């Protein structure tokens, strides 16, 4: 382990040298990449310093035990050695985890798309419930939520809603939410009290910035149209809504949330970049899914990942066979226990991969 850490230390020092080079600082794209690599290695270097300190203290304690005549000193040194050995073992486990390659996208913001699936009006209402759940979760994380586009359901909720989440480690947490979410409950429209099953699809994309994806202006067709839905006097009177069509890929993105055409354009560009970036990122996710049975971060939109059962107040995550009996709490934004369990499962598989 020490040899590996020394090699990483050398790489860390090389990055520091490169980042202070004026020619590198003038190349913003390269500087951002180096800075990202530097930040990723920083926790490993901090752990390395602590680890070396523990090893040094262990050597000192052993030296006292072997050479000190005073029995009281030797007894204290033995106690310290036992404590330091436990600390060393824990530190080695932590470093092993830090050395496992991370998903390079974890630090990114995310674009979330929720779409009503099977179940008609009830599916739209459920899509609205999921949006509220993520909104509440974002509040606890102090993330910023920005609506991009939505189509309301006829009985409430949304047929489709797209929004941006920005903050710390957003994609790293939200990526576990990609897939089909299923709800089992008595719909508002049901007169005989029968439980129905409906579904909504959640897609979580890492938000791509302009350095990740280069889009030629000539490849984009921009159309403007009047906003619909809530929005005051400007609705249906000003052409502030934007529709972007990326001609080579035929990807279409709309944004009508802002009253300003410029702001809508900026938001639509974020989503377009993220969708184009996802085409490449999906290859990486497909590669992961071949290795990991939990399929927790593959972004497979067709996979049924979670069931919300109202009669039993039950939430079941099918990827890790985890069941919680606190449905109202989860729907009120307390998604963290599920994400923690999914992260734990994925980390175990990543460690297994690293050992192999």
C-alpha cells in the first residue's frame, strides 16, 4: 500500500507543479481538468499523512517496549501500541476505499427528468409526488432547484417535468434514482377502493458544462413560442419559450419556465449539453453494469428499481432488497437512508472489482 501511496504522492506533486505553470493557467480547459484531478487526490494525500504519522508512532511505541527499562513506561507503550494498531487497521480500510476509482461524474450537478408511465392520470399524479419528494430532499441538502420544462397532468401532477439540481455532489447521490418507480395505491379516481399499480420513469443525467461538450451553433435550430401554464401576464403574449433542435442527433429540448428568452435559452442549452454528454456517458455506464450486479448507477431507465406501497406504508428498493415501512417520511424527502444503503452496496462491489 505504501508503494502505491508514494506513487500517488508523486502524481499529486506533479499536478501542483503543472497547475502553477503560466502556460497551463492560460489553457482553461486543461487547468480545469488538472484542478479536478488535484481535488480528487487531496483526500488520499490527507489520509496518507495521517497514516504515515500512525506508522511512525507505532515504531516509537515498539522502540520503547524493546529498549525502555521502566516497566510503567513499557506498559503505557503497550497500551498505545494496541490503540495505534486498531487505528492503523481502520486507516488502511479507509485508504483502500479512497483508492477505488470513483465515478468521474459524481461531483457534477444533475438534470432530472420525470415522466408519467403506465397508469394514466394516476401516473401523472405520482410523477408530481416524486417531484415533490426530490424537491424536499434538495431542501435538506441545500441544493438549488431550477425548473426547465413541464407538462401538467389533467388531474394534477405532471405528464413530464424536467429540472436542474445544483449543489455539492448532486449527481453522486441522485444517480441512484434513475429507473422506473412504481406506486401501488387506491387512485383518487377509483370509486370501489381497488388498489392500482402505476409507474413513473426517472432519468438522472450528469449536467455537462461547455468544456465537456462542444456544440456548433450551426448544428442548432432555435424556435420560439408562447409559454403555457402559470406565469402571469407574459404567458401567451411574449415569445419567451425556447425550443432547441440539435440537427445531427435530432435531440429536442424545450424550456418555458423563465419570462426571459435568454434565461430559457441558457437552461435549454444545459439540458441539451447534458443529453449529448449522456450518449457518451452511457457507454461508461453500460460497462459498469456488466461488472456490478446491483446495477445501482447504470442509468437503465427501463429497470424497475423501487415500489411505493400505500396500503402497507412500504417502500421497497428491488436492487438491494431493502424494505422500509415509513412511506410518508420517504415521500416527504427522506430518501437518504435508501441512497446510503445503495452506496454501501456499490462500494462493496467496487472494492471487489479493485481486488480482482
